[in-house]
């Protein structure tokens, strides 16, 4: 589901965390950390994956440090000057340019190898202790936004579910009429044959029985009703039910297709199209539910 969460703290080492998520069938997690925090990617991933099951999620952490010392957990960086190389640069310039070629110190310090900065390794334990509560706060806000969206999606799914249940009920009522209608049409066609004695009296009933068996959709509709009941139970349970609901919708679609192919009735065929339309829309919704 879509969502956004942001949290930040001001201090010697200030963090700002932003988490964005969009719809995705599985959890696809991307973590962006500043260089001093690169060693914290594993615990950040573990923390996020422990609370989110689905979505394409992007976590961005900004480190607002007052200086480089704060960014590495309080350990000062050291700078080493290569005096031998510095003098060699100066002497080389003098030899080329003569007495007029005395280079400035700023110029010399910018030459490769003159200055070496040794950064102390960051205190990852300290940084994680400060980052974790900020990350949790951003996650809380993201999850709350996703929860509100989930409630809206859930209501839409429930309304579509009841429309499907009503359509299945109409099919169950129409199915016996479909057989009776066939009996009446067949009787009209063979009435003349019976009058002339060209058709055995019991043949009509035999044909009706064969037709009834061929177009019987009672089992498909009973199974569809069972899937609808299970769907309601999963919705009532809440939690990470998206994949289970998606499976039930696939089963409902299978039963609906079978009923549509067997039933030789224009009204039932129209209802089958309506059910399939609702199922397709529901599948788009439930794949975003957790």
C-alpha cells in the first residue's frame, strides 16, 4: 500500500528519516544512507522488514552532523602532512620558474599526496542507538497512513463482495428455471414428432435429464458461496490476509468461468460477466492489503 512517514531529531548528531511505500505484491526494500552510516544498512533493513510485509519501500536517512567529528561518533579525524613531498613540489617549481616561481602554500597543499586525511571509524553502536527511535517513529507514521488506506480499501472490497454474493444468489435462483425453459422449448419442437409417432414418449424426458446434467452449475455456485464465506472471515480477522484473499479470488474466478461455460442461459451469462468484472477489481485491491 502507499504511504509516507517522516521523523527527525535535532542534536549533536541529528537524523532525519523518510520512508515511502507504493503498491507492490512483495516487499521490495531500498535503503539510502550517508557514507558514515553505511554500516547500519543491515539493522535498518531488518527493522523495516520486521514491520512491513508488502510494498516497494524506500528508506532515506539524512545525517545532520554539526561537524565531521560528530558524524563519526565523537572520534576526531587526523590530517598528516607529507613534508618531504611538499618540499619536493616547491623545489621543482623553483627549478622550472627560477626565483619568480615560489608557489603559495595554498597551491602546494592542493597537490596530490601532500595531505592525507585519516578518518576515524564511526561508532556504529552509538549511531544506531540514536537512529533507531527516529526510524521507528517514521515507521509508525507510515504504518498509520497505510492502515487508513487499508480501511478504505477494505470497505470497498466488502461492498464488492456483497454485490458478488447477490449475483451468485440470482444465479442459484435462475438455474432451475434454465432447465425448465429448455424443457418447454424442447417440448414445442418435438410435439409434432410425438403426434406422428416418430419419437418415443420417454425420449423427451431423457433429453431433459441429459441437458440438466450438462448445464448443472449447482456445485460451482455452492463452492463459490463457500469461498465468499471464507473471504468474509479473512476480512474480519484482519492482519496480513492479502495473499489468502488473492487466492480465494482466483478460486472464485475459476468457479465463475466454469459456471459461465456450462450455463446456456443469457441472463446467467450476463451475471457471470458482472461477477468477473467485480473480481478483477477486487484483485487489484486485495493485492495491496496486508
